[in-house]
């Protein structure tokens, strides 16, 4: 009697299924890592957008008082903090016209801080408060 072989043996099917299972497991694990990375990038993008918004508000303030801090929350719950200080050196020299601005935003377990410097020709009015000035020009 002649045997006709027209298929795979049970061992071949088991080996192929095992290889397929291991390959799919590796692919899905890599997809999970990629999705977490995308989530972190999106969170960083949101924080950067918030920081840029707050820096735009700072730019609208005509004369920033130095050595002050203001803080608050955005509508989505992210927190922000703006700190100002004199650049460096003697306050009677040109350094009193250079103000360092630090904007820190925090949300979704991440925190980002941005620094910039601003030259201003006139000092701020006496008793000027950074928080009040930022509230007056708030964009959100």
C-alpha cells in the first residue's frame, strides 16, 4: 500500500504554533513600549504648550518685578510657577534691567522648567506684584 503524505505532522504544527506565539508576544511587547513612549511625548508636548502660553503672558507684562513668584493651575489641572530674579551683579548697574524668568509646568507626573532673560528699560511700578500682572494679561 502506498502512503500519500498531504499535510503536516502534529509536531510540525506545534513547533509552528510555538514560533508564531513567541513572535506575536515580542511584537505586542514592543507595541506596548512604543505606546508608553508616545504617551510620554504627548505629555511633554502639552507641558511645553502650557509653558509657551505662560511665557507669552510674561512677554505681555511691560515691566516685570524681580525676585517674585506666581503660581496657578491650567484648566486641565497642570500646575505652573513663574519666578523672576535679577540677572546677576550689582543692582545699580545694567543688571537691574535684565530679569531672569523661570517657568515651571507640572502635570501627569512630569515637570519641565524653561528659563529666559528679559531686558527692560524701565523698572516696574512701586509695589507691583507679579501675580497681579500675570492675572491682568492671562490668555486662558
